[in-house]
């Protein structure tokens, strides 16, 4: 007989079938090898691309203008490797996690590795607030406009406690690495959200990739809103896992309420969010109320929604009462101006840089594309309607029409809707069965387009977000002057200017009334005069002009691009002004009112 004595034809067929299941279709091994090689090669190319980057070349488009071709090759290779990994259902979760964290590193660690100092003026401001909390053992006196943070102090007190426990001198070293660390930490609750609505690993990891590819708003720096947003996403993950529709529930299980321990954790998270940031509690309440709309969810949702409402009301009626009561009229007035809230912002007196107009349109296009694709998914992927994600996409809309939030509400609404919207978009891209390799490669150009849009929004303003060591030195010089001296800047793009904000009043000219800014534009010295009227020899005023402020004026157009140059030309000729500090990127003038005997 030709047949093997111990291997029948039936057994041979079963063995071949089992082997095929383990090894996959032809070419699978090569695909796995490519996916595993692409990740380390992409990361090595990325790190190599950061050598020798000339940051002085940044202008209209920020880092986009100075990053070398090798950076873009690395990013493209990373996206290609991720697509190859998705095409094989045998790819381990560890590889998916490595790819997503690699994307986080490339996007968010690049500025940290390139810049010699902490990025972004508001991050410097928040470092100063933590230092002031430590210096004053809690509530900061004479805080001026920054007294807002005395009423929502959770983030700052937590960081102050951490510094005191660890012995670190300042939170600046933490703030430098906050964007990549924050985004890496955010991955865990994002995965919990997506695992609560599906068990398809391709959709779960694809949604995480889409989220990071579309999160251009930039609210990930050292700030209470980043901290509160991380807690918000964590809260939503815990809530979705408890809902009757959760994919993590055993089939046929009977929905129950909250276990006591888990409910306490949820209420504790709500409390920390409420004491840390004024807007996020409202977004949290809106999301919880939206998830309470389906009758099947109410047994789970009502306790946590009621807890959020009661805790927020208690905080606003006690600790935050000064701010709430002084701004109540403005809040009520904004309710009858929904159209103005959506499009609000500072009136531009100059002309925004051409590149910034392009960046603005790309930001809008990316945001619109995300919502449009999410709507298409809602219509074509009927199973997603049974999840709470469509409700979470819509939850920020009431706040969008109710208040402008300083012109930022439209960006914040997009940010809070994005975790849910990203999953809906992923169901269009990654829910396929046949020919996974061809489908993943077809999605590849779309992923590249999303990343391109993200980087325009995230890197496009870096000329004003980046600070040189000379600018830092100028800020330190000013804040070391006599307590009580007025510090004047054009914009917030001066590092460390609020280091002793409880001792130095700070005047930011681009935040003044429109009439005052118009006067400043017509005649810079005449525009400065009303703000410097009380400067004396005992308490002089210091005017800081710098490279980053000039860049911000040029980019945003809130003040004319040439205003810094005009001030530098006219101030030295004016009576009462004297140059007290100058380096390559900044200059500081002291002013003493001549009419009060302090002139020179």
C-alpha cells in the first residue's frame, strides 16, 4: 500500500488544516516579519531624524518647516507596519500596544527631545502656580486673575504634594515630559472604552490609532484640563463597562447596579475632576446625562449622574462661589447667543500668517471629516447604535451652544467627543473579514491623511510655543526684580513670567479691551501710557519684548506682526524708559513715570 500505515487521509487533512490555522494563508509569515521589523526601524529612523534640526527656521507652519524628510519616512513606515499588523489576526496585543505607543512617542515626544526648554507659555504658568502653592502653603494670596486656580486647586495641590513627597525642586521637570506621558497613560482608559463595546481586537486597536491620529487640539500639556480629561475618559470607561450593553458582560447575564466599591471609585473620580477644572465637570455631567437617556441604562447611570450634579453644585456654591457669582451674568448672557459661542474668539487687529490660515482650514477639515465619518458609521454600522458611543459624540453639543469658554469651546467639544467618534470611524476602516492585507493597505493612505492633518494642527504654531534659553533668562531676570513691580508683555509667550505672580502684577496687552488694543496699534507709546501711569522709582514697570511674542503676533494676528519691532524702535527714544536687560532673543525695559520723579 502507498498510504502511510499510521496516517490516514482523514488525519492528514486535519493536520494540514490545523497547520494552516496556525501559520495562516501563504505570505503570512513574511507579513508578520515585516510588521515586526517595521516598528524598530521606524523608531530608529525617527530618532535619527531629530539630529541637527534647525529650530530657527520655524515660521508660518512651525515644526513642519524644519523636520527632515527622514522624519516623514519614519512616520509613514510606522503607519505601514501598523496596517500590516492589523491584517493578521494572530498579531499579539503587545505588538499593537508597541505600535500605538510608538505613534505617541513620535508625535508627542518630538518637541520634548528637540527643545532646550519647556514648551508652551501656559505650561510655564501652571508650573509657577504649583510653586506658589508650595511657597504659600496652600491658597495663593494676591493672585489677581489667577485666583481662578485657588477655586479649582485640585491639580495644583496634587502636584505640590508630589513635589514635597519626592523632594523635587520644581514641577518643571515633570511638565517637560507631560505630553508624551499623558498620552501614553490615556491609552489604558481608551482601550477599556473600546473593549466595553466590542471584542474585535482589530477594531479596538484601530480605534486607538485613529484617536491619536486625530487629536490635534493640543490639550495635553502640564495643565488641569489634561489631568481632568484623563480622569473623564477613565470615568466613561468604568461606566460603559457597567452598562447592560457592555461587551465585557457574560452572554445572558442579568444587568445589575453598581458594586459598592466601584461606585465609590467613580464618585471619587468625579470629586477630583470637579475640584480640578471648571469646564470638565460640565462635560462630564452632559456625557452622563446622555448615557442616561436609554431606559435600559438608567439603573446604572442615575446614581453616577446624580452624584456628579450634586457634587458640582456643592463645589460651585462654596469653594468656587466667588468666580461663579462674579461671572453669572456673563454665563446667562451667553445662553442667548449660541451662534456667537460657536465662532467666538478675539478680534484680530492684524493679519494672520498665510500658513496659519492654511492650518486653520486643515484643522476644520480634519474635525469635519471625523464627525462626517462617525455619522456614516452610525448609519451603516447598525450595531454601533446599541452602544453608548453615538450619545457620547453628541454629549458636548449643549455646552458648545451654551458658552464660548473664551473662544475655545468648539475645540473642547471636539476633544471630548473624539474618544467615541474615533471608534465609530474605526468601524468603517477596520471591520473586514476577507482579504485583510488588501483592505489594510487600502486604508493606509487614509491613515496617512489623518496624520498629516493632525501634524498641521499640533505642530503648526510651534514658532510661538518654542522658547530659547535666552528667553527663559529674560523671564527670570524680570521676576527677580523688586516685588510690586508691574510686568508688561504683549502675549503669554514669555517663559516663566508668572513665576512670582503673587508678588508681581502682570499685564498682558493682547488680552485688554478692544479700544485699548486699537490705541496701542495706532501709537505704541501712547497705547502703553495708560497702563504705566502708576509706575514709580519704588515700583517701576518692566516691559518684556521677545522673539516668541513677535512670532505669536505674526502667527495669530491678534496684534500686528510688526508691533514688537515698532516698540523696540520707539521705546529707547522715549522719556522714562531705560534698557535693563538684553540678549539675542529678548529685551527688558524699565519704566519710571517722569511726572512722579522717577524719570531719567
